[in-house]
C-alpha cells in the first residue's frame, strides 16, 4: 500500500487548487491525523491518507474523485471520515494559502485530544500521541485529561480512551 509523502500531498493540494480555479471556486481543507503530523509537524515521512474536513463538500468530493482517478490513488486518499472527531472547540491554523484553496491544520492540542480519544491500538496513535505530548511539553496526566475535556465531546471520552491516555502518558514519561 502506497503512503502519501509530504511532497505528494503538496502536489495534490496544488492540483485541487488548479481545479478549483478552473471552476472559479474557492475551497478550504482542514487536515487532521497523520496528514497534519506529516505536513505540519514533520513527525512522520508519510501517511496512509489525508483525514480532513473540506468545503464546499460536494464540489471538493468531485475534485478529490477526479484526482484519485487521474493519479491512480485509492478513492479515500483524502476523506472526511474524521469529521466525527473534529469539534467546534478545536483551533484551526492556516498552513497553506493558494489562489483558490486554503489548507488549515488542527493545532497540536486538538490533534492530541483526537489521538487520545480515538484510542486505536492498531495504529500510529500511540507514537503520535507521545510526539504531540513532547511538542506541548506535557507535565502531568491531568494535563492530558484537561486537553481531552477542552477539545472533545463527552461522548468521545470512553473508558478505552482513558486507558489509552494513561498508557500513553506512562510511555511518554519513560522516554
């Protein structure tokens, strides 16, 4: 399975911009997850896909599908499956500004809250969480639970995420 590098993501964002410009449209993308960790924080060399929310959704979906076909990418190379984890409490930062496309990222605290509440043990979430704790200079487990409470909805705060957060902090402390 091919992963997307930083350069490839930049190439595809440029392509999205060009297609928006050809249609006389302007779009916005907010990247999260591995894409933000790769593109913004340089924590990884690549990501499996780009988890994001985007606007205008219908126009963007057509463009994303077209790029998937033209570049032989999986249909979900850029998807909004993460939209259930992004809350209105999170802070978005402008990262890339093209003529017809603006790409934002979720800040480190919001990303950390997402990673901790998703609590996926079969993913890079543990390593990503530890990296983001380093970026934020986390000093206590209570700080992590405060971040989770600040940026997520109560329904996202499961027992699994509590155990995952405790384990992540324990591993972070051992580094």
